[in-house]
C-alpha cells in the first residue's frame, strides 16, 4: 500500500496526528531527502526508519524497486515539504502505482498552494497554476509571452534563489499587475506582501526565501 502523506511547509508542529501515526508505523518512507525527512521525524520522537530516496535525479528504472516495495509493504510517500505528487518527483510513482492498481491512501495536510490562496483576498474560483517557469532562457521567454496574454490570474513558484529574477520578469512583462507573495509560510520569517512587482522588488531584491506568487488578472 502507498500512503501519500503531506508534511509541514516549515513548522514541524503542522504535521497531522494521522500523518505522524502512518509515518511511525509504515515499513518504508519514500522521500526526496533523508536529511529533511529524518529531521522532521526526529522532532516528533521517531527514529530508525527505513528510507528510500525519490528525487529530481531519479530515473525511470529507479521506480521499479519502489513499486515492488509498495506491492509488498506499507509505504509512505513524502516530499521535503507540503503535499507530495504536486510539483515533485512523487507524481511518477503515484501514476505507476495507480496503473498497477496498488492500494493508495491520501493523507491530506499542508499545501503551499492552499496557503497562498487563503490570503489572496480575491475571487479564486478560476485561475491558472503555472508553477515553475522553464529555466532555459528561450523556453522561459516563450512562456512569458503566453502569460502576458493570459486573461486569468495565475500562480508562480520557483526555487528561493530565483525570487529576484521572477519579480524582475513580472515587472518587465506585467508591470501593472498586482501580486500577492507569500514567503517562508509557517516559519517565524513568514511574510505576506501585496503590490506590483516593482514595489515588491524594493523590499525583496537579493532575498532568498521559499515563495509562491499570485499574479492578479487585470
């Protein structure tokens, strides 16, 4: 069986009681980083777990032994933070496990997207989730050309070191759009800022932080 377990975005106490029970009792924890996951479990008094790594460097053949474990053992899939299978390598494993009709259980919890939407303060019944814009220059420029003509509000995310870059790109392509940005959600450094990208850059240029951005449609 495969349990898809959401883990805290930052604060370890955001782990649900059900998630803790499953992570404590499961045979194998499939994770992006043993360092991050073992740190979380140690904070809850759990040690001695068996870990298997599934990260951005994993290949298709690496999924085969994981599927064999899921068939025979009680496994939990986690990401470094938030809900696994959402913009992380776990999606491929979930797809293959479902294709083989292995039992899958959802253990819902923290979600970076839900956290962002909760503070937008605008109608969110329809929007575009863009996620990560391609890193390669030509593909990235092509993506921005599409977003400039987008009529819906959309959500962006990226790695912490690209925070300044993505705000500069929003300012260059959509200078009049109002943005809502959430930084380091659930941590002591959590910050929520609203305004055009040019205004946000005055405060955030050079900063590295986990983030998601809501770009409001005109």
